[in-house]
C-alpha cells in the first residue's frame, strides 16, 4: 500500500509489462507478451467498462480482420513505420496468430478477410479467452490520473490502484469514434514524456458538402468519386456511392476523405455512369430525347429515379419537355452525369471517422521496435502511430501487427 495522488491508500500491483488500452493493438500485444513471459507478467489497463468495443463495431459487426493485399500502397503516414510493420507482419502471419485462438478466416472480394463466423464477437472472444489462458488479466474502469517514470519502472496511477511496470505500452487508440469511447488521452500522456503527434485529422468518414439533396437520402449508385483541389486532381476511387441528406458516403468516399482537409479549394466530382464516356452518353441521350416526353424522365431508363430527377433539376431542365432540350442541353446533362459536383465542408468532427490520420511518427519511435527514442521501455502501437490505411481490413491488420511487434520487442 502507498499514499496516492489524493492522499488515499492505494493498492500496488507489480508487473513486467503494462499495456494501456484494450483495443486491437493492445490485446494483440498483451497476448504476445503473455506467450513470451508467462502468467502475471502482463496486464491490460482499460479506461472503459470492457475491452474491445471498437473491435465489435468493425466491419459492420463482422470484423474485417485483415486484407490479403496488405501492402504499403494501401497506407498513408510514416513510411518507415508502415514498411517495418508490414515486412514483419503479413496476412499469413495474421491468420497463424488467430489460428492459435481457434479463429478461422473467410476470404471475400477485394482481399478482405473476416472471421468464418461473420461475427466480430468471435475475434474478441477468442482473444479474451486466450488472454485468460495465458494469465493476462484485464483491469477495466481504470481511469489514469498520472503516469510517472522512475529509474527502472513506470507507475500508472488511478484513484486507488498503482500499476508498477518495467515496460509500458501505449495502445490507447486515436480520437476517432468517440461514441465507442475514443478520446485523446493517449496523446496527452505521451506529450508529458515529450512525445508529440503530427497534425491530426478525421479519416475514413462521410463527406459533408455544401450541396444538400434531401431527396437523395438513402440512394446508392456505383461510380467514381474524384477529389480536386482547384484544377489539380488529388485522388480518385471507384465503388458504391451512398448519397445522404448532408453529402456523400460509402467506402470509396471514405478512402478520399482524409485528403479533403489538405485542399484549399476542394471539389468532388461524382461519375455515376463510369462505363460510358461523355460522348457516348450524349449519343444515348439524343436517342432518349425521342423516347421520353418530359425532360424529368430522360434518365429514367438509366439511373435511380430520384438521382435522375435531381441531376435534371441541377441542370435546370425539370420544367422542359424532351423536345425543348437543345444539343447544348444534352451535352450539359451528360456532363453533369459524369461530373455531379459536391463542395466538401471542412471537417474536424471525429464522430463518424473510423480512424484518425496523423499521430506519432518515426521521429519519436524506432520503426523496428516501436520503442520511444527518448524514453527507454516505453512503446507505442496501433492508431496512436502516424499510420492510417484504406477501408478493407488494412487498419486492423496494422493494429494487430504493430501490437505483436511491440510484444516481440520487449526484453
């Protein structure tokens, strides 16, 4: 027992490794440490009432564990850290890791890998049961008041417990998805050790736009989304676009969202007929002009009815008949189908972001071990690092991999 931060008596627990954060990277790290150092060597410290809340929410509750194409080109951020983690942890390594817990994989389109059960709970339950078998306890509802560095150990202090650990692992996650308990506490504690993050911004999130089409809420269309900064093309992605009453969403939109805040004059062009060139579409619409009576109906045989009508309205043709549409009108209509325009609003809201872009870079950690360069035996893994991936299992793969690498690096 000892006197705590408020003068109260506190229970002291001594361990070799204290993992702060019970998410994907934290639990993976704790498992690796438990395997290497045995029972009671490692403890998971979690601020919330239970571990793994974000794991349960991933992949719409199915948990997209990894991607067979987990290569550097699908990631953004610190290239040294990305390369180091992916070289040491492949999708096959991920499969072998979970096989030790009895979790089978199921491959789907685009290299996406899910648990065979199609339930995220399978992944979390497997990890938790394996932790229990290894003798790695979870201490939940642990609100950290202070973290101290002593000569040979760290003290992680809550209201009534002190965890003394030879090694400390920060796996607290990023600010993304506060509804699942995310906050910026990890950055704050690391700042106390002189470790600061790069500029943070929401990533993998819907895009709010100046143009709002309430009639399009719930409409989906396959196509291409392209982000421009003025006249400069930034990035383009294909996929299913989900229209909302505030802008656009969908996986292809998520993948370009991280770049919006870097643009001075962002514009997004949505092509809802990517298989047709603008000239071919003009030829088709000239034929449709003879088939349909009202301009409002000219795209009826092509697009979702609500989407078709909004595009006609954007062109200002909703009160015209098809006979009244001139050659220039048809060209304008075809151009709008291929360049349905949205003006993104600046986004600093992490509520709908799946991950956070930015974080702790290789300026502060060794890429091979993810240990701090300035504070011995302090390690950082998961979303706290300056790495974010595209949709499709890439972020979970990095989380598991970085946690395991830390667990293997601790001496």
